[in-house]
C-alpha cells in the first residue's frame, strides 16, 4: 500500500506498526550527501536485502538480509525522532523489497518527513513525502513508480548512460528534479556529465558530498 505524504492512515493504531520488524543493516544521523536535498541533516535507515546488486555498490553488505538484525520500527522511529533530524531517508539495499507501510507510518506518527531512495525494482509502499528513483540497468523499474517520482538520479559511467537517463526522464512527471551523478570510482565520467548538463540545463549534477565530508 502506497500513500503520498499528505495522506494519512486511519483505523490502525500506530502501536500495531511499532512492533513490526525489518532487517536493518544500519541506521544513523548524518548529512544527506546526494541529490536534491544534499547538505541537509538526515536520519538514514538502511534496510537489508537487494535484488539489483550493482557492481559499484558501496554497501554490498546490505545485499543479504539474513546477515542483519531484525529491528522493531518503534525503536528505530524513536531514535530518528530523538536525533533531531530534519527528515528520514529510507534506503538500502533495495527498501521496496519490504512492505514499508509499518515503518513509514511509525515515522510519520512521530512527525517526521519520510524520503526514500529506490531503484524502483518493486512497487511503491508506505507513506512517503519524497521519492528518489535511481534506476539501474540490472533490473528496470516497475512502470507504476514513474508518476510519483520527485527526483530522478542516474549514475553515469559512459555516454550510453546519458541516453538511458533521458529514457527514464521521459516517463517522469513534469517538474521532476533530474540529476546525473558520476560513479565515485569512475572520474572520467565527470567531464562527460558537465558537458551534457551545459547542453541540457534541465539536468543538474549530484555529487557524493558525504564522501568529501568524510561522514557516513
């Protein structure tokens, strides 16, 4: 079940959601380093389990859900609230492998803004205020995600990725933030991205600024 940030759950006690468990690799307070909200304080919740498994992934430990503890949503939501974070980012792994309604509802019940970063390989679920789609070639996004995308962030390694990025942008709503991001270990892609954004100013550049700041 997917609800936009303006919609609310009714008829269900949040305590029912607080007891639901998820495999969580890590959760922490930091600075959002990527995308449209880069530079803002955020609480990250990294779910475990991934069906995409990009070779350049910097959190490969998140792929196998069985290796990580199952934590109750209420506990994690309380820690997120106590951190004072401006918003929460649910990421992975691939977070949409899980039904996110209990987790996101627990967060929303505590007055938190909820963002998600996903490859879109599974249907949307949960109460979400901001949806970042970061599609991967290894498993294409499901079609039903595109109308709800707030931000499209495409990792670029070669020129072919630029054409591929435009194919996804054409499916997103007017006004979607369009961002190209160089793969951290492929610096040769940066001049390619710079030239492309100059020629196509509807796109912007996303950098992994948290790596420059040396924060998680």
